C-alpha cells in the first residue's frame, strides 16, 4: 500500500489523487501498476467512479425506470442528470482535481466494509432526493428545466460532501 493511505485520514484513499499511477489489468489474473497520461488518468478515474456510483445506486435507478411519465417533468431526466453529476464529481474528487467540501484531504473513499454500507445508503438517498425533490419543485413552480438544474446542484453538493461523511463514519467504526 502507498504510504498516503496509511498516513491519511481513516476511510480515505489518497493515492490516486497524489500519483499518476493506476492499477491495470493485463489478462487472466494479471495486474500491474503503470503511469498514465492526463487523459488516461481521467478515463480510468471516470470508469472507476461511474462503476462505484452506479452499482451502489441500482435500487433507485431500477425504481426510476418504473415511475410513470409525468409529461414535461421527467423523473428519468432528473435521475440521469443526478447520476451523471455524481459520477463526474466523484471522478474529479478521486483524481484530486477538485477538493472535497469540509475536508483538507484530496482523494476519494476506501472500500472498507462500513463504507460500503454507507455508500449504498448515501448514494440511493441522494439520487432519490435529487430526482423526486427536483421534479416536485419544478412541477410546483412550473419550470420543467428547473428539475435538471436542481438535480445537478443537489447531486454536486452531496458528492462533494461524501468524502467528509466517509471520514467521520470511518472514525466512528
């Protein structure tokens, strides 16, 4: 393990934010670490972050597919905006390109067992709130585009706060 993981706050994986190296897969049972260029870093982090967010958000994502159409106020649209925002923000946090809110440590969150449970609850709650809340406010105000804007803003702030929430959870467990 990289020294940054041992010396950083509990629950935080800082090695991706501090290094240009990423672990890759070279075939059946073979992995290696290699240095990547900026585009490779961004692509690697984007795939990792999207998988992290999408897999743990599956319960809400599947539920969104079953919701009835609401005309111009679409749950699917707001959900897609929130999911893309969460994954994009997690990508930038993981690579260290943007700092998280309320934390000095750059990087994303480890895969400790307590943090896996936190992810499942947090991601689903954020996605549900961003989707249903944004569509509810937009339909009450009568501005359909507001659903996407609110879903984006809620998902952005919640994802920027997630590393801090994970730090506190890891300290308590």
